[in-house]
C-alpha cells in the first residue's frame, strides 16, 4: 500500500498550527469536548421474558442509533447466567417500508464471552438520517431447548454514525473508540432503491482526515490506500494527536459520480 500524509501548509513548523494572534496555547483546549462517556459504551436497549429466560439487549455507543450497531445479549434462567445458546438477531422498522430495514448479524453467536454477553451486530438503516422506531428481535434457544423470540422496541437516534447523500448511505463501522496511533477506520455503503437497501460493492473510495486547529490552520494525518470487501471500505489511519477530527469519505460507485460523506466530530482519545 502507498503510505500517504496529507498535511496543511505549515504543519512542519509548529507555529503553522497556532491560531492567528495566539502565541502560547494548549492543543487540547482547542479541540471540541469529548462526547459523554455513555456514548462510547454499551447501553441497555430493553429487557424481555421469553420461555423462562430473561433476555437483555444492549447497543454500543450509548444505545441504538441509525447506521451500524454492535449488539450484545445477556441471558439468565432462574437467576443463573446462560452462556451457551443459539441467538439470531434481526431488526425491522416499526411501521412503513420507507422507515427502512436492517440486516441481521452474519454469524449468530452461540457462546457468551467472559462477561456473559453474546455478541452480534445489525445495520439499522433509513432513507435519510432522521430517527426511526425499530423493532429488534432476538430468537433464542438454549441447549436444553428453552427459549423463544424476545422483542424490543427502540428509537434509533440520528447522529454522526450514518451520513446520507441522495440515495447513498455510508455507515461508520469501526473503531468505536479511536485512539492516538494506528486504527482501522471502516465504513459500509448502501443504496436505497425506494423499496429496499442494497450493498454498494466495487466503488472507488478515498479518505481525508482533517483536524481544524482554528484561525484557518489545520492538518491531516498518515493513512493507507483503501481496501474493500463487499460493501465494506477500510483504511489504516495513524492519528497523530487526540481531539476532534473530520473524517471525509469520498465514494464513487461504478457508473456514478463522486459523493463526499463527512463524519464531523469524530473524537480521538489518548490510548
């Protein structure tokens, strides 16, 4: 891969990052505040009782949102944690085709992790970035045959995690918590046909990370050429400092023009 570094003029000279008229400053103070801690961790979506089991559903990044969601399920039977089960996750709009659809996890989890959680994921997509109410289901079956289908209703909040231009939608997949140093930055692309969402594979894609330092100054950071797998597009990005970044993905589907998708407010933390 070709290693690239796009840098605003003046980055090599420290003074080039100083806002106009400022001689002594704190880099961290110039950046937007980090989001609340609850937006970077798993939050409870809901609890259901089915077939003698207690089922808890959790979503990453502070709860269910439009775009790609990491999900966790925790099971208990008679107050005792269940660590082996077959779980199939899915999601659908609460009402109306125009409200969108979702894709279930590719591989249903069968064994809980050390903390007792079954891991999964789902795309919760809408034709635009407004909030929608979705019905999430977890079809659960334990090794002794107990279970059923647990149902949860939740609003998918609109925010940074999905960007939309025309009929194209780009969802930020990973990392959940970017840190200074190397990160795998990955997005997924879909197209709304008017009736359903289709994965957008084989597109050309480019990335431009940018940190606005104020006063008209700013800089980028090193990153590799993109790699793709189906509708997933990823780059290795080496963030040189913590703070607020703008991640602009430019997507050019086969036979179509270029479309920029800007994830503004992408916060990078200290390791």
